[in-house]
C-alpha cells in the first residue's frame, strides 16, 4: 500500500499528522533536500507533499523532480500563511481542471 508523506514547516506537518500522514519538519533547504532524498528512497511512498515556500528554496531541483520522475508524485501546497505570490491556489487549480467550485 502506498502512502502520503509531507515535508514542511511544523504546522503543516502537524496538521497532516492529525490525518495520519507521516512527514518531516524541515527548517532549511539542506534539510528539505535530505528529506526528499529519503522520501524518494522509500518504496511505500506514493505522493510527496511539500510546502511551496520550502520548494521555492530549491526550485531547480523541484522542477527536475517534477519533470524527470513519474513516481512518486510530488505536489506543492501552500503553508499556513497561504499561497505564495504568483502561485495558483489549490481551489483555483481544481476549478480550472474540473470546472467546479470547491
């Protein structure tokens, strides 16, 4: 069975933890790189969730992961402060893809 894994700030990881999703709190780009490396190496992780602000610190690597790997899926989400400027919210993405307001 494949699992979700979240990489982010303490609030994000704690929130996902309440839903039973394991994760790792990171405070630097180096910690995020190491957390991603471990997540990619784990055979039971199917979706890696990472906060936009953490991913922004290693944008070139994130694009490499997204465009060169098909598995596990990497999804960037806003943290508790909301979407970064210029980024589309999850709600807007769903509305665009499905045509339904959520």
